[in-house]
């Protein structure tokens, strides 16, 4: 099919479908029934809601779309994606919309052609210790995490731990110096006085 004979509205809708089929977070929510018994229909509705939002509004930015999708994901699927994937898919959808709008349909067709569906086989369940009984979980009572995101999360966790240790070492060095010179009151509190230059 030649690019010139493609209806840009149908192409943009197909692009949204392609993006959502490749989004592990949404597909896991649907597979695990996070949207209730009609999770699949809600996923189809989400495609239409995003499409309509673009048709009814001008100049949608990825951050706005990210918030819009996150609100729907939370309200309709009782799911919160904290892995940065919503911004990534929002950027892709906005890019495809801009390409369709400018007539660069070949680029959108190529992205759809080369897109892959979410590989749910690479996802693992992680047991949670959530005491909130109001939250819905999957049938096994576990949260689901994508292995692809697991390595990134581990790296971020390691970097954060290193920063925390460095801050603790700095704080200990500062307090040990303070503890030697600062008087304590009767209840064990350290009395801190204002330093005055003389």
C-alpha cells in the first residue's frame, strides 16, 4: 500500500494500538485482570480515548499525555507504572502523531511494522508485603515486574545506596566533631548554640 493512499487517522490509531500492544505494563495489567473482568475492553477503550484526545486537542505534549494515561491506568486498571514507561510510550505516540500530521506516514508505517508485542514471558512476579487490604492484586497476591526493568532498577538502587552511605559517613564525621564540643542537656539532647565571629 502506498503511503499516499493511507488514511492518516487510521494510521495514527494503528500506531496507538501498536504502542499499547508493546507496552509490558499495560499488557500485564490486562493479563492479570487488574481492570476487572472487562480488562481487554478497557485496553481497547484506552486506545480510542487517547486517539480522541488527540483529535479534540491541539499541541499535546508527551508530559501531558503521560499524565492522562497514568490517570486512566490508575483509575481503570488499579495500576501505577513507576518505571518510566508511560513517558516513553507518550513520546512515541506524540512523535507518530506529528509524523501523521506532517504527512510523513512512511516513518509511522515502518515503526508499526518493526514494533514488537510485549514479551510477558520475561516478566517475573515479586512478592509484596503490602498491608493495605483495599488494594487489588493478581491471583497469586504478587506484584509483577518486567525483567528488562529489573536490571535498571537494581542499578538505580545500588547508586542510591552508595550515595546514602556517603551521606551517612559525612554526617557521622560532622556529628562526631560536634559531639566532642557540644554540651548535652539533662535529657540527652545536644545543645546547639549560634556561632559568633569575634
